[in-house]
C-alpha cells in the first residue's frame, strides 16, 4: 500500500445525500451530526416531526430541504419515501435520532410502567428505525450506512431513565437484525453511536438528570463529560466509507466511564 497525498475529503462523503431525522433544536444530537456532515460537503436532507419544527429549522438553515414525518404514522414514513423518490434522491445513508417518552405523574418504579407509555415509546424510539429502513430501502445506495442514536449501557438500572433503557436495548438488537436482513441483498450497514450522559434539551426534562450527569462526569477517566460534538464526529465516521468493516455495532462513547466503577477518588467520597 502506497502513501498518497492528504485528501481534503477524509470522510469521502462530499456531494452525497444523507437524511437526518430528529432535529429539535441546536442542542440535538441530530443537529450536531448534520453540522459535521454539512462541513464535509454532504447534501443533508432533514425530516422532522411537525410543520412547526420544519419552520423553525428552515429559519436556521434556509438553504436546506426539510420534510415533515411523524414516525408514529406509517403513512407519513411512506410519504417521506415517496417525496424523496419524486425528487430523484439517492441516499448514502440516514440518521435515526428519534426518541420519546412520557412519564405521566412523574418518574415511577419500573414495575409500575404503564403499557400505553411503554408501547408508544417503543414505537417512536425503536420500531421507527425498522419502518424507515423498510420504506427507504429502494433509495439507499448499495453501500449506504445507517446510524442510530443509542446509549452507552442498557443494563445499568438508573431510576431516573425509567423504561427507556429496555427500549434502547431493543433498538440495539434491531440494529443487528437489520444489518443481517439487509445483507441478503445489499452492503448497507447499520450501527449506532452509544454515548454516555449528554447535555441536550431532551435530557433536561428528565427528573434528577443533572445530578446523574455530574456524577457520570466524575466517573469518566478524564473527569470531563462526553460532548455532543464528539458523538457527532463518531456518527459521521460510521456514516462514511472509512468505517466500511463496522456493521451491527454500537460504538460506545463514554470516556471510559463503563470500566471506572472503582475509581479511587469516587470510593473515597462515597465512604466518607
């Protein structure tokens, strides 16, 4: 292998089209991913859940194409695919950064989870990835890449995250099964970025999240929380041909928190 001159297009995504779902505001993971992609010369197409969100996003990015797609309704997912097809769009990939949960009456013990709350969150946060993949299948390049947003661990039972960890576990499993299913007819890859606790507008609404965030920050090896921009950089890598051998994986981004349970300083504080 010879060493060539440096390329200005490291991600090899310039002039390609990628669909990004789930932008709510400038703090969204999806917003940061889109920013990295746009910087790399990608034609980023957006899909948001409501006309109000579309209006807000188009004020921020007036040159962008923004579709409305509430993933709770399969007919809207099909309509999104039809609109992209009509515009003769070929996708080098898409980003699934969609999650929703409602905690009626505040956070409750897991065994008190209401069926309708759990199933609605599963529909929006997990099944929508399957539905989008199915409807967008014909628009995806043979070597396209799909990236979802998960979490760094689904087995650490955090009370203030409620039932979303089991749903993210289902999302992680769905990524593996989609990767296998699509391998029958393409080389489309499915992966996830799995960050530790982040500062986002969605997380701000979770009771007790700030304390958990500050604790998690101290549990990292660097004593500094994971930044949303770091997650976006990893997502862009997974979307690019540079990650062509990675498929069916969740890329954990927690700055070492996962294996730092017995941090000496944290033990000293806990035992005081």
